[in-house]
C-alpha cells in the first residue's frame, strides 16, 4: 500500500488512521467537506480532497490512483433523523463504493460497528456469524447494518469490514465529551446499575485492526477488534470520566424502566412527527444498558491482530 484515500479523515477514527498511515510512510488523501476539515487533514499530513459523501465525482477524484480506500465517515450524531442516518451511512457508502469502482481501486476497508447487530437483545461473546440487523428499530444500527451489507456484497472490489466496539482514547470527539456534558448537566444515570460487561476498543487498537485488514483481510469478510478482555461497563466509564476530573454519579435507572421510557418516547416522537430522537431512545438503552461482548478470535487468527494499547496505558494517556 502506497497511496490511501480516507473518508472521515478529520474525525476521531479517520484522523487517527491518517496519522498512522502517514507515519508508516504512505501517501494519504482525505475527504474534506469544509475549510476546517481541510486544515485538519493537512495538519495530519494528508492531502485534502474537497467534497462530501453525496458527491460521487469528488469521491472518485480522491480514489483516483489509490491502492486502498478506507471508509471511516459515518453519520453518528445523536438525535439525527432516519433520513440523515440513511443519507450519511447508506447512500454515502453506496457512493464511496461507486467512486472506488469508477477509479479502479482494488481494495476498500470499511469501518463497521458492533451496533450493526443491535435490535434490542444483549450481545454476549458474539462473533462474526451473528446476523446483521438492517431491520433494527434504531436508525444508527439499521443504517450501519445496511451499509455493511452493501460493502460486503460489492462487485468489482475487495472489501473488508472492521468492527470495533466503544472506540475511545485521546482525540475522542464523541463518546467522552458527551458523557462529560451529560454529567455536568445532571442528565447522567446508569441503566440497570451499569454492572453488565462490555468490550471496548482503544483508538490505537482500532487503527491497528484497519491497517491489518487492508493488508491481510479476506475479501467480503468482517472482523471484530477490541482491547481484549471485557470490562464492567460502570467501572470503565467511571475511570474514563475520572481522566477528565469528573466524578461519575451514582444515580441509576432500572433496565426495565429505561426500556419502557425509550419505547414510550419513541412512539410519542413518531406520533408528533418529530425528526429527532426522544430524551431516551432505543439505541442508548441497548448500547449503555446491556452486555456487549465480542469474540476477536477471527481477527487474531486471520489478521494477526493483537491489541497494541492496554486500557491502563490508554487511560494514563488521557489523564496526561
């Protein structure tokens, strides 16, 4: 791999990937929607390619001459409408695939997620044989599942999917800032006490999986990656908040009540014609209130994957 094109290069995962690729000596181009995004990817050492996921021509320009495309861009904004999630995750992915084929790219690595398996049930030590859930009631899981189906069935491309769970670490622009804001606003509560187990994936481990997938992943396959052994959700989030000098609250909502509140809110929002999400939605309950543990044996065996950063090291880095 000598030339890579990255979508989402100004974001958390995409930015860390760009930094790694540049550091490894590759030439990197990255999609940039505006001036701030262009400045960010240039700062990381990549060439900005102006455009967005709705513009196949700009995507094809970024793909031109590339040995591999990494599709890291996704719509993840809480409260987004189904239309926004579909446009960003499904239509955007379809456009990236079309652009890669037009440019003659051989290999594409897609940043997936364990959320693509979520439809209300806990995920307990799941592996890649677990079914995707494009029929999920929540827009993020449904659209990420639909996007992955497009990627894995794409013709004329070698496609590989990497699925991290709960990506965290320095540079996080999503999970940790949102948690801190919720605590400070008095809106944070554990769901079911937070005593369930969860997998986590430090940003360095996520990027390691993506790079290995580009080099060794079998076309059409998906691979889970994580930090290794799972951890109790409450313990991890408490430590994560502590790195920012924030003490985790003790307030808790029973899981059954949280499910009821989410279902009630979702129905009310639908009746009202609201395009955003209610204060407590399905995906929040599933992602933060139920076990989510994954088996990374396939990535270990086929990619040679092993975590390159421990949780202790990652937490120390955040405190620093």
